[in-house]
C-alpha cells in the first residue's frame, strides 16, 4: 500500500482545515503547573477579550489551551508562534496588554523571558536557551497542540503510524523495528523495549487473551514527564499503546495513572472517547481486523505501584505489592495473561519510531542508549523544568546550557539523578554522558529522569536522608530488608544529622545498604540504598564532619549549628534575648550577652534580630 | 515419558536431579541441604518476603530460592559468606522489630525466628528497638493475636485467603508502618473469623496462637468438690505423640487415658462415642430428608468453623445443615444430662473438658444453645497443643506410659467414630450405617476408598435400595464455597455435602501440633486413624453396644423427642452479629 492510500490522509486534511480556520493560535499552557498559576482564568478572559480581535496578520485569534511547555517555573506560559511571542509569568491582569500586542504585533516587553546570564530579553521561543538546547521528540507536541481536541493530533500526523502498522506490517516486523531502534525502557530499568515486546509476542496465552499495560504511575518526587505527555499529548500515548497491542497480539489495555493526576486522567478519558468516535481506537480500527480498547485504572499513589508486578496486582484489585519474578509479566501478567507493560515515555516514542523509522531513532543518542530522554530539572539552577535531550548529552550541557547555570552565582556541588533510586554525581562527572550505562558505572541511574541540582549550601547527608525517608515510607512493607532495613538506615542518617552517630554507624550503614541491595525482593528495595552509597562514596568527608566534629559543613543540619555572640561587637541592646524563644540568651543591658548552648534550639532568631551583626553561626 | 531429558543442577558441587519441583528451594532440600525459611510454607503460595532462603548462584548472584524455578545446570551455593550475611541481617532486623519476650511466649519451644537467630549467632542487636507496644487482641474465643511478635511473613494472610477464602487478615499501611490486621483495625472477635486457627497453624512465631484454657482446667481439677470428666476427639490421638518423640499417626489413645488419669480427671471418655451417636442421628435425618426430598443437599454439621461460615456468609442456606449437634456438643449435653438427671449430680459439680484438634470448638462450646441454666454442656476445650503442654507440665512423659483402657460407657466406640478425624470420615461412617439401615443388607466392603485422601474435593455415588445418592466431600472452606455456589445457582447434583474447614480434615486442625513445614504429617495422622478403624472389632456406629444401650435406657430411639432436645440444635442468621453477644463465662 502506498502512503497516500492510507485512510488517515482524508482525516488529516479535514483536521488541518479546521486548525487553519482557527486563525492566529494563542497557546496558553494548561498543564498542572500553569493551572496552579491561574492559566485557566487567563484562558477564559483571553477568549472573552479576543472575540472580535483582528490580529496583526489580519486573522481572527483562537485561544488554545495546551499541555505542559516544560518551563513551569515561568508559568503561566503563553506562546503565539505566528507572532514569535513567548510570554512568561503571565497574570490575569496582563490580558488587555496581551490582546493589544496581538493586534499591534509589538510584544509586551515585561512579559518576555530574560536570559539569566546575558540579561537579554528574548521573545522567540526557539531562541530561549532552555528550549534551544533541547531536542524534543517524545515531548515534541506538548505545548503545541490542544490535548482535548483530536483534530490537533490528527493534523500533525498522529495515528498515521498506527494505520501504517496495521495495514502494511506484520507484528513481527513491528517488533523488529522497535528492536532495531534500540529503544530502552524509560521508566527506570532501561530494559530493551523490543525484547520485552518479543517475549510478550512469543508468549502463549491460555485463552488467547493478552494485555498491554501503560505504567503511568510516576512516583519519583519531582518527576513529571509522564504526566506531561498524558496531559499534553495523550493521543501519542494511545497510538503507541495500540501499536504495541498490534505487535504483541493484545486487544485490550490499561493505563495505570495515579489519582493525584486528575488532569491527566480527564484528558486521557477525553482522548480515548474522541479516538473511539473517529474509529482510531475500539472495534475494527479504520476498517481493519484490528480492535483495541483502552481502560484507565486510577491508582492510589503508592510509589511501589510503579514496579510492574505491584502495578499489575493493583489493577487486579489486590494490595500493590510486588510479586516474585519469574514469572515475568510477559508470560503471566495481568489476570494471569501475557502482558506487555511499558512506561508512558517509552510508549510515546513508539509512533515516532514507526513513522520515521528505526534508523532515525537510532541516529540519536549513544551506542547503547538510543534516542532522547526527558529529565525533570530542578534544584539550584536558573532554569528549572521539564527537558528532553539526546541520550549522551553531558551533565554540564544540561545544567549550564539548558539550566542556565547555578542560581545566584553559587557553586555547583552535586546532582542527584534518577530520583530516590538513583545516585549522586559530582563536579568530576560534569562531562559524563547521560546514558544508561555511564550512569550505572558512576553509581547512579537514569531512573525515570529526576535531576536535582545542588549547590554548596546543600548538606549531602540531609539530602541522602530526604531520599531515604521517601523510600522507607514508600516501601510496600513486604520484604524484610526493604521494610526494616530502610527504616534503620534512615534512623542512622537521622542520628548523623543530629550529631548523635558514631563512626561505627557508618560501617553499619554500609553493611545495611549492601544487604538491602542484594537481599530485597524488588527494584524499589534493591535501589533504595543508592543515594546513600553514592554520597558516601563522593562525600565521605562530609559524613565524617557530622560525626566526628559535630559539624554540618553546609550549615543545614540545625542540630549541629553553634550560635555565638561576638563580645566585641555586642552592644548589649538585649534585642536578641527578647526574641529568643528558648530563653537561652543572658546578659546585662549594655554589656555583652552570652548564649547558653544547652538551651539554644538553633533557630537563628537572634541572628536575624541583631542590629550589629554580632551573632554568628558556625 | 521416555523422551524426557534428565534435568540436573548443582548444589555445592553435588549434581541433583529435578523434575517438577515448584522451586529451587524444594530441589535443594530434596538434595539434603538445609536452607532456612520464615515465610515459605510448602502448601501455600510462594511469597518471597523474608529473604532467608537466599542462595548464591554462579553468574547470577543472590536469588531467593523459594521464588526461583529450578533451571538445568545452574550452580547453587547455599551457605556462602554473602548469603549468611544477608540472613543474619534479616534476623537482626526482624528481632529489632520484635518484642523478644521469648520466655513468656507460648511458642518459646518451636519459634522459627528464635531458632534461626540462635543458629545464626545473632547475639547483640545493633539497631534501636524503641517501639510502642500494640494492644494484644484476645477478643476471639479461639485465638490470640499479638501484633508485637508479628514478622509480617504473610503466612496467616495467605492461609486465610487460600484455604478458607475469607481474607480475615490482610496487610495494612506501607513501609515500616505495615501491619497485619482484620479489616478497619477491628478485633478478630468482631469480624467473620470462623476460628479455624489455620492462621495460627502457619505462624512461624507467637503472633497468632491458640487461646489457652489450661489454667481454667487446672482450677477445675484442683477443686475436689467437682467431678471432672474429659472426652478426646479422634484426631487428637494420632498427633499428641509427636511432641513426645513418637511418629505422627501413632495412636496414643491408651497412653492419653493413663496420662489424663494421672493429671486428675475422674473419667476419660472418647468423642468417638458421640461420633457414633452423630451417625445415628444424622443418618436418620438424611434418610428422612431423602424420603421427603427436602432440604437437600444435607450439609454435615460436625465442623464448627463450617457451621459459623454458613451462618455468617450464607444464612439463607442454614436449613441445609444437619440439625444434629457436633460430636463434642452431643457428648456434652448427653453426658451431663445423664449425670444430672439420672445420677443426681448437681450440674455445677459435674464438669466436662474436651480435647480437640480444633480451635473453633472453643467458640462452639460458648454457644448459648449448648448450655443449660447458664452452665455450659462442655465447660472447656483444650486443643491438642494445650493437651501436650498440660501433660508435659505435669511431669509426664507420654511416650513412656503403659496404655490404659478408656472409661465406660462413654469411652466405647467403633471404627466409624475414629475416622471422623479425617476428611471423608463422616461420610464413610454415615454410609456404613445408612446403607445397612436402608437396604437391610450388610455392606460388602466396609472400606469406602473414594471417601479417603487429603485432596480438597472427593465425590462418590452410593446406591441405597434403588436410590442413588451422590456424596461430595470437601475440605477447606474455599472448596466448600464452590459447592455452595452450586447449591445457590441450582446446579448442585449431590445430596450430601461433607465439609471440614481444615485441610485434610480435623487431623490438620488449627489446634494440632504445628506441622506446616512438614505436610506429610497430615497423611500419617490420617493413616493412623484408618489403621485404628481397621483394627477395631466393631466398625459401624449402629453396632456400638453403648450407643444402643443409651438409646434403650435414655434416648428411646434416633430422632426421638428426647434425642432431639439433647442431640440436635437450630441455626441462626449470624450475618451481622457473629458471636457479638456471647461472652466467655
């Protein structure tokens, strides 16, 4: 069959016409971050104010709510591609001026992005470093389409790959294409996706039934790439799932989304309904023999349900606890049937691979890590947000080019990559290519792509404690090493930050970590000690300082602060004593005061109240 | 099959053949190597939680052997430094979250955690043990749940789900706050727990235990103004010897008679007697129902866990239950009635203690309908486990005792009474009698093999003077539920349903010596019962001379008015209330 004979062509033309009729499109981000910044109200007001507006290009204007643009800290975001305007931190009160700018073609200067290094104002989206240095593939449509309107999706060739696959390819050919692309699971493990598909395809089902499950249980703190795809480009995910279903022989699928992603759930539901209405999902898709239906299963938000067997248990209505593998889901998964389970980002890459070919995908990335990867860039960088770069991009490029460097001119100290299962990278890793294998070698992992940048003011022990607190409270409680071991690791870390630990505790900490890694039942437990082990490896001295010197080098651990009054500078004004909540400061008026260290709770109220800067903390 | 390739793997260098073992652990154990486990229970689903069974496989590192299928040619090491370190760490972690009140724990002698901690030289705990103690749940008449000892192995959760289909216990909360509890934090006594004790039977520690009534029984015995008699259930005699170095299945009824007399019981009787009586009543009832063609299929009513299950889960079906009381309850009402109304002993001065393999019997004896003027028919129930402790604490070595005869008349029994202790035994005993009553002919082959065996489901057809009767025999409530669904949807093609809630019947009861790591014991115990049956001179309930005598002298005939008032009962809808209003005296 020739490409032009595809039935979708007709639909594409229809949809493109509808889009063109919208005139100048004003994209306002309606992702979760921008909604929190009031974007829904802005959209309503813009729609109202824009009814009879004629734009500089002599067209009508249409306000299009989009998914996440990724640059959430600058929300609410607005992009008008026709006019090359990007507005940041838009407020409801800015609407009249924005309308004016659309009419005149002169941008609202104060809403433009300011480069943190050059201080230059930039209007064009593609010239902002944050975007310019990215390479968006799985996120390519997020922010550029209306996720609640299937015409937007069809017009940009979504579902074309699906039709191409079901009309012109055999399931074996589809699996081979995915194999050849080198795509690996984006959820954390990095298992070759093609092999997973092959196993599921080859698996014998007792009833002939097989399932596709999309893992949308994004649980890493701070990571939101899957949410962005589901909110911003749901049809790409649905298309990827249908292709997967065709390849492995499944006609039914579940998307497992946590209930705290209500917007993603809403948009997925709308997308499924619209796709079924257009015969792009459901029975006999586009008149072929292939049928595929997708259900949504809302999860209760347990981190462990991101583990595939726990997720399957949860869909089945059981408590979300991992099951022993083997049997692997490919052989015995959901309701005992062979099940393909892939993460959102993985599946979102599938239509592009089928449309552009395996070699296109394989041309990006490194030898063993192909394609691009999204990262949730947070912490002490100038530009935070969701980014996508080719595999193998260096940490330096991510932090200093896209991220615009460390905030407030501070020094880079470390980056925690891969969330609570990942590890810590330091200055010496700045030129490390970010790919699966290099990161594993460095004691970290890509995980789902959380990337927290820390500066010199971050206490590394405190950071390790944060992640350990997360994994211990999110452990499912099934296996002993994870349930009891992480609890005790956390206890030791807590003692270290409070100056109550002994040097032997570091040995115990490492011994525990090794036992948990080797002995746990599932990936959550096996990776839980990673943040501790990698920080111990690279910042051992900082641990020792806490223990031996009872000192937190970054000055974060409040229990280890010592606050003293410089007798030479103190004028005896008594302000500190009056503001001390613990009654720890004594002294006669007009004479130097003193802090009773036994009573001091290290709150720092005296420091901020001293008019003579006589109080110091060490 | 001749073309099957011989599959082997290597354990510590020794080549070991394997076939269809469900996991590597079984292969390793079969080869004679020991691998410790806490959460693994051969008869329940594999859980993989405790991580004690980890082994090291060349090229694959650490794997839990219970979750790993055996694979050809792998080289397994069961006792490497790495493996030992993980096991010891697991033990240390578990103990740091355990109350460690070992000296006062009922499982002190057979605690799997204590045993392993000792073997792995866990001497000092490096982790802080500060924790607030959770309240102990002793609301159930059968069981005591102490959350402070729980190691979250999930064996009880699996047992309740997989054997009884009830799911009374489940995991709640995440991480280190995880606990096992009945729904909504309720107590066992306030939920639909049937008291079967299968949870306690698989608990590796003392977190779920049989509620002890030993001290109450001691008080009765010490009170010289009371006559205290006892009855011994069939399954007890083939298990009580296990803790005294005797083989499972060895019949120690004579030794028990001797021991219990030494302890101070005035008479030692046998529940087998009332089992024979049950056959007379239930058999008569069955014949009546078949003739009338009503309330069929007839459900047996010997098992109190099953009775409570029907009352709470399927109250609409209670009319199917035989109205005959269980052998324990019949024994209590009849023997006390004879003592009080024939022999003139004051009811409060005549006490009956029953020895049962069963924890649910403790709840049964508390039922209001099984007491007269507030005085229970059976005063206390001690399980086989408690019986063993009672004997040991009395300084008696059961194994060394000379067997003695039981007391008459209520110690007289036939082989039919004995086999009540195994799944299928009630059906077999009933058929022996019913056949002869209905046909008037002697049964050719008294051993009805189709009723025997530990499998969950058995069926057979009996021809009773032109009427074909299909008998279905199930054990575990999960199997029973399947049959109830057939009754509900009208597809039940059987006339008799024998149910025992415990796997294999009473021999696998929740009060029996703990044998969850040695499933073969159940078969050995069953064999012990069938052996006694085969050796007894009388093997049919209606031939029991003392049963005949008691009908002649006291009960008139099976199904008579008096027999009804003493030997039958009625059932109620306990859908909402369970045993809420019933309290222990």
